[in-house]
C-alpha cells in the first residue's frame, strides 16, 4: 500500500475518554478510545456509488475489489421467489459498484463456482461489464448443498489476484453449513482473516445465527438478517454503498504499554461489540497491533483496559499509548495516522478516584447488554425458563438505561415487559422465529454515548 498524503485520504483523529485517577494501590485503568475518520467516503454527503463517484475524482475512489457470494443451494428454491430475490439483490449490488472497481460473482453450493467473469479473473466495473454480469445472473438456479468455506476460499483466490488495497466480500446464505465440518469453515476463516473483509447476510429463518455472525466477526464485516427475501435488494444496495465508501485498508490499533503494565482486554464497543484481545499481533517490545479493517467516513469506539503496577499517592504514569497504524509502502515502516495517551494518576481524593467516566460506564453496560441477550436466548432454547427470564430481564433494564431503543424494541418481541427499570419480564409463550433471530443477530449493536 502506498503512503498517504493528507490531501488524498480521510483525516484520522484519536480521542481518549477516561478517569485517570486511582486510589492508592489501585491498578485497573479503563479508557474509551474514539477513532474518527473524516473527509473521505462521501461526496457532498452522498455515498460513493457508480453514478455519484467517478473514479477520476482526485483523492477518491481508491482501487478496490469486491466478490459477491450467492447461496445457490437447493433450499434457495423454497419459495421459488427467494432465488429471484437473490438475483435481483446481486444485480442491485452490481449497479452500485463504482466505475473501475474489480468484481466477480460466485455461486455457492457444496462447491464454489465462478459465475462472472470466470477463469479466475475479476472484471472491471463499467456499463458493459455490469450488463454482462447481470445477464450471467439469469443462469443462476438452486440445487446442491452448502459448504461456505469453499465459497470464502474461492473469493480469497479471486481477491488475492487483484493488486488493490480494498478487498471486500458480500456473502448471502439461507441455510446451515451442512456439507462441510465446522473445522473446515474455521480453517477457511483463519486463512481469509486479514486478507479481505466480508459482510454476511442470512435470508429467511433456516440459517444458523452463530455461523453467519462468526463469519462477519472473523472477517471484520457486518452481519444481519433479511427475514423477508423481498428486502434483499435494498439491503445489498446499502452494503455495497458502504463498501464503496471505504478508502483506507488494513488500519490497526497499536497499543504500546510500559514495563509492568498488562493488557486485560481490547474491544470495539461501537457501532458493535467486537472482541479484539485475542487478535493481537506482536510488533516489537511491549507493542501489539489489533486489526480494525477498512475505513471510510466513520467513527468507532474502543474500550482498552490495562492493569498498572501499584503506586503511591502523587505518582503518575503513562499507562498506554494508542496509535492508528497503516502499512508502509513497499514493506517500509508503518505510518502513524494519529495517537492518544492513557494515563494513571494516584490520588487520595476519594471523589476523584471513585468516579466512573461516563463513556466507560456506558460501554461497559452495552457490552453486558450484548452478553446477557446471548445468554438469555441460549437459556431459552435449552428450556431454562428461569435463566432466560433473568438474563433477558437484565437486558431490558440495560437497554432502557442506556437509551438503546432499537434493542429494546427487539426484546419486546421476545418478552413481555412488566417493569423495565427493574428488569422484570415474562417470556412470551409464542415468539416468531424471525423476531428471535433478529434479536440474536443484532444483539451486539450498540448506541453511542451522549456526550
């Protein structure tokens, strides 16, 4: 990847929100790191689309490649309109491609097959290739099994052949991954991680939520349910618009800590909760990189928690330095886009040392909200009524307290809320499968703290 000048990419900023004061002997330091990227990814507030963002605009429209993976297994024929909706959605996504973007379409069953352009190649988006690709979609039909790992590996081969910084996949499935082992899918995800990002969508209600969300999580993309296949085209258009807005790839959050400081966890907390602790790549003494994927015009929040050595009142130290890093050109030194500092100051002021930073408190609650929803739904599926009621009641309480109205509405389709302030709920006797799957799929979506 080439070095970036200020005139050609979004400008990145890092802000650190924390209460740096600790009581004597205190060790745990928490900080919310807000990363913002501005000045890229949109033109006059409109998404970068084929019509709105010609590739000739200086500093915009970086080289990119996209592979769309369409489930063509036998279940896509039930009802028959589902396959037609998938073809229409893929056509809508192709129409949203910017001129000059490399792209391909893959049909996924128990094997992966190139639909367009074929022969291991990528096409370059223009009016002619868009028309050809949409014509090729007419031949898509349903039949066969489901082995998603093979789809991802083919997408990886196609994207890997493109000399571009932004590599992205869109994956649609309507069923469970029944024709390969979980180990095969995990191996494919491990092989593809860091090589391209991928948004995953489940259509209908016969797919496995944890499979789809694990794909998006491993490949730093988004996951969602499209319960009604008729809504696929609108969803695919939004996904592709978002992908076309990406301008900087392979951005990493680099955490440097002094001797004696231990990292307890690093996680993204907005717009979704995503655990990053285990994804650390060591890059030198006391420094490690956490992947964040590609960026356009957007803002994300990260929760960093470290443990510092005990110290006396009056002492202070740098607990961590957070940097945004992109690879240097031709294997050279990485470029630092922005930095922020996490501090620790020991005090005997009880009010100062016991105050919880509002940002930290908010996102600690949002992370717990995502966790108790998952635990509550798992308990419900296993028949543990008391456990499900307790966990989902806590979720209702947290959603109300944090102002997460979207999650509150989804919870209200699964439980009857008696008192949201205390988290008193009753499980609904009958719950539509689509409502339960929507809650599970979107459980990690958070709301930003009100500053």
